C-alpha cells in the first residue's frame, strides 16, 4: 500500500510557526463571517445608516477622476473639453464626499456611535475627516489657475505663523501636488479601510432603546412592556407579530364556554327525536318543567287531561 499523501499546505502552516500564529491572530481579530456578513440588523434599513456607504462611493469617484487628471496633467484639464469634464467630475465628487461625510459624522455623533466598545471606530472616522480636509486644501492649491494662487497667498501667512511653513510651502506647486496625489490620499485610504474593518468587527452601532412614550406613539405599547430605557428592547427586538401572537394564542387555546341547553317547544311540523311521530295536536301544550339532575323526581300518577292532550302524551300501544 502506498503512503497517504501529506498536505504540504497544512504541514507548512503549523501552529508553532510565526506565520501560523499570525494567521490565527488575524482570523481571531477579523473573523471572515463578520467581514462579509450575510445579514444585517433591521435598524440598518434606516436612512441614518446610508451616508457612510455614500461617502465611500463618492470617495471612489474622486480617486478615479483624480488618477486620470494626474496622468494627463494641468494643460489637459484646462484646455480639453474631456479634461474639463473630468475636472468637474473630480470637483463635484469632492463636494458630495464632504457633504455625505458631514451628515454621517453628525448622525453618528447624536447616536453616540462610540458606545459598545466602538471608540476606535469613532476616532478613526474623525481622523479621516480631518485628513480629508488637508487633502482637499492641497487639491485647491494644485489647480494651476488664479484661484489656486489666491488661496495659496492667503493661506501662506497663516501657515507660516504656526511654524509649518518651514517644511510645508503652500506656494510650491510640485510639493503640494505630491501631497495631494500621493501622501494624503494613501493616508485617507488607510484610515477609511481601518474604519470599515472596525465597523465589521464591532458591528453597526444600534439606535437608542425606545421609551414607553415612543412605543405608545408608534402603536406598539403592550401590557408588561419595559418602562426603563435600559430594559427596553432594541428596534430589531420590538414587539412584532410573533409577540402579539403570543398574547393572542393563549386566548385562542382556551376551551369555549359550555353552551347552555335551550329548551324548545316541539314544533307542529317537525317531530322531535325523543318523541315518536304523532298526529297534529289540536292545541299546543306548555313545556313541562324539568326536574333537577341531582335529585330524582318522584313518580306521581298523571293528572287527568282532556282527550286531545291524552292523544299527544299517552298513545295506545297499537299506534306506537
């Protein structure tokens, strides 16, 4: 018999090696099922959670249009119609990028997005916003027109007063262009990547627990619902049809109340099942009182009745 084949990949990635330890730590820190989840909580469908993805989409448009501008050069984006279009796309992509980022930042601020061990997620987002401002500033300095000259001359004195003008000369086009297309964009990409990985690892921050007044206003207040904000459920755990069914099912499972027997008089047209078929009586007789079930009724001789009554209740044996 031939020896079983040895998996070279499994043998080379044992736990004792530094690569195996590094892989285990990476998988433990960033589980694949959290990086690419199949489901999201119900509250993610709110518009408050959309602006983060819109910010990333606008940032991709800025990167692609900026790469084309960097390859073609200033003469192309100032004189060519296609260059003017790409330059305008880059400008408006930047405008939308900051608009979506500011809305996303304020939404997460009022939601206290640092809750639940998400401080690093909040910090990386704020730093990415600050670095994006510097990237946009160097972009305005790299336009190669009167606008960039005016911005550079006005910002020169302010930057020199901080001491940064000694190594960061805003009037140097080559230096500002390299900061704009190489260093700062790479830093923004790194910060956004870390921010997204932290969001995947810690999860999306849930909204605040609704109060009893909010539940009542939404028509979701139930008997026995939590009254304190700490014990109130999250949006994805609000009383739903299943919770309402749990309140209704016990009532449905209860046996129906026993129907009281209704005493009906024998009809002249339909004979009763307890009495044999009889001829139509001349006069309708009143209903006889029924004795109590627990006490046996005393047998008494029947009272004399008229001939019509006797034909109804006491029939001869030959007619039955």
